[in-house]
């Protein structure tokens, strides 16, 4: 548990990750080996007991709603038109084991989601991923983002990935703080790279170097 001096509820800490336990696979195309490596995290916070688990098709309604709300109300994403469920299903189909999708569940509701995406289809980029994370607004500021992104980074390490990149709208203080709190370093800002809600936007690139993956994992990365 931790306080943050900003009047938020007591929230979970990475220490909660010590409660990781084996979790069954949520997607039919995941191998048993892969499933055995996927973990569920039960965060024992009095304020917000949170489960981190792989996303399943039944989560897509919530994922679509959370992301479309962010499209319409924030500059966190530079998408301007809401996605359709057809787009979201197609996206999910492309996110197999090497581009995992996790959700945070609170009292049976999807509070948010996070995933890894390849930066490029060129083979030399295969150890690099970009991360994405969105929480439903009622769940902001309770430590759930830290828990969810932390679990995603654990998954990246298990996959044998090397570099995780975040491209964050420069005015998005919460996401910048979250990534920096988890060890990301700021690499630079592109000015006027985006345009939304009638104004120009900057994006800041951050990276987390996970170190050289173990040789035994390298064959797994695609
Ligand atoms: C960004 C987001 C994922 C952060 O998740 P969260 O659960 O709200 O953040 P947490 O409560 O886990 O806080 C993580 C860290 O960020 C800090 N933080 C959180 N909100 C903050 C804010 N508004 N301003 C400054 N710092 C903030 C916390 O103090 C904490 O740091 P600490 O652990 O050193 O105290 C969440 O706010 C969100 O989904 N926002 C909308 C979508 C979005 O911006 N996605 C990212 C796109 S790049």
C-alpha cells in the first residue's frame, strides 16, 4: 500500500506482484507452455483489489468502450474517430502471444487494458515493442496503471524482449509519470507531430531497456 500525497486512496504497489500465481490461458490459440508462463496478479489492496489477466474475446466490449471514450475526450490517443467492434476484433486477432494483451479487472469489471505491439514488421525489430495502456476514468489514480503496466513489462521480460518504447502526448502528465515510475527514460520529443481538437500536439518518446534477453528465449521472439 502507498499514499501519494494527492489525496488518492491507498493503492497497490509492485510488491503485490509477489502474489503472482499461475493462470490458465485465455485464448484458444495460446500454447500450454505459453499459458503456463502467463500470470495472474491478485493485488491485495483494501481500496482496489485488482486482478491482472490475459484479455479474452469477452473483454472486447469494455476495451472498445474505454478506448473510444479516450478518443472522444482526450489527447492521449490521436485517433479521432471511434473504432468499430469489427476493427477491435481484427486488432485482437493480430495480438497473439508475442504481442500480449492484458486487462485489469476490479470486482468483475474491466478497469483497463494494456498491450504490446511490434514497432516494425522488419525482422531486426523483433525484440522491440511499443506499449499501450488505457484505464476507465473512474479507475485512474488508484495504482492500477502501475500494476497493469508492471505486469506487461514482466510479460515482456518473459518473452525475451529487449526494448519497450512509449510514445506519449507531451501534455499527458499521468502517463509520463507512470512510465518514469517504472524506469522508462525520456529520449526526446517530436514537436507538432499531431493535430487534434483544433490544436497541434507534441509526442514524447520514452524507452525501457530490459537488457539482453537470455539466449534460450531468443528463438521464441517473432
Ligand atoms: C495514464 C494511466 C494509464 C495511468 O494509470 P493510473 O492508474 O491512473 O496511474 P497510477 O495511479 O498507477 O500512478 C502511476 C504513477 O503516476 C503518477 N500519476 C498518476 N496520475 C498522475 C497525474 N495525473 N499527474 C501526475 N502524476 C500522476 C502517480 O503518482 C504514480 O507515481 P508513483 O507510483 O511514483 O506515486 C491512466 O491515467 C489512464 O488510463 N489515462 C488515460 C489514458 C492514457 O493516457 N493512456 C496512456 C496513453 S500514452
